[in-house]
């Protein structure tokens, strides 16, 4: 049975808010405020780490003690931890478990991350397949990736770009280079990673013809002469890059596009 209360006439001025109304309002509002409040991270612990110090790992995280807790931010932190471990060769490292605990009123949260680091993997060997115009030693000499160090994908990508630029300067503009195989072998203290680069050199290209488009008042042979390429001359990217500035300095043209390399009927041209 609901508690008895005095009826208050409509429009009556009592000088105070009725107690039953005020109490009811508090009962409804306080739980709603608590449910909507974002808990604050009070404790953040790292366990099981030996490769990096706890301070180092905490410096990677956006989750901070005394800051509002965010589950999406924590998930991004877990991915960042794995990325940083992988950068040092710990490809199997992971946050093995994530512990969360709230206080009684859920206004603060306790977070504990337990690491499972695994074994380190370093580059044990690096070989090249498919090379003919360049030797394997020449190709590997262009690479920053070294044996005994962890594989860093960004550096390996730069290595491949350096190899392709070298091939282009040697007259092979259509050469391709990619990672053919990655094999990991267990070692006594560290695992060894063998990297195989596959090279498809393509054919060495000569410039057999020069085509000119858009010229109406300047003869084609005048423009072709300014390219400084003789018939059948080997492709040279530095000479190709110099063509546009040279033609622009003649002050004969409103605009000059970058030369385009093509192959037609097994003949190279610009």
C-alpha cells in the first residue's frame, strides 16, 4: 500500500516543495547520473614484460591514470603494444589478458595488462633470385636490411625502391622486385628469418623513336633534337628528366608535359 500523504490543493502556496516530490526526484536522478558517468582510470598495471620497461610501455598508451577511461582507446593501445613489440622482432608478442575492475559506485576502474612476449626473431639471411644484369652482392649492397637485426617492413620497402631505382638507371625501367618468400627457423636463443627477394629485370630499353604532339609552329625534328637522345640510345632516366626544363627554356611553347615512356612493337620511345 502506498504511504499516506496530505493532498495539496492546486495553486496552494505552501512556501516549500513537498517532501514526497523532492525525494522522488532525487531517487530518479541520482542513479541516472551514475549510469551516465564515465569511470576514471585509477590504476594501470603492466605484468609479464621483460623486453620493455613498464614506463616505456605506458608511454605508448593513450589510456592514462586519472583520465576518463575509454574502451576503444584501450583496444587501440593493445594494437600499438603489439606493433612496437613487432618492430623489435617479437612478432608473436601479445597482451595475453586484460583485467578490469570497478569500484563500488563504478566511478573508477582498475586495469591490468599481462604480456606474453614470445621469442625474438632476427634476419638470418637475405638472398636474391632472378638477377642477371646486376649481381646479388650489388643488389644486397643497396639494402639497409641487415642480418642479426629485426625485420622492419618500412626499411625493406625502401630497400626494394632503391633496387628498382638502380635498375632504372641501368636502363631497365620495367624491372620488378618483390619479397618472394619469408621463412622463420627456430634458433637456440632467437629465431632466424630468411628473406628471398625475387627480381624480374625485364628487358634493357633503348629509345628508338621520339614522338612530339601539340606542336604546330615548331618542327618536330627541332623538338626531337633538344631531347639529346640519339637513335637507339639506352634509356637514361636522368636525361629524360632534363628534357622538359630544356624545352621550357627555349620559350617557344606555352606548356611542355613530362615525357612519357612507352614500348610499341618491341621498340622503346618517348
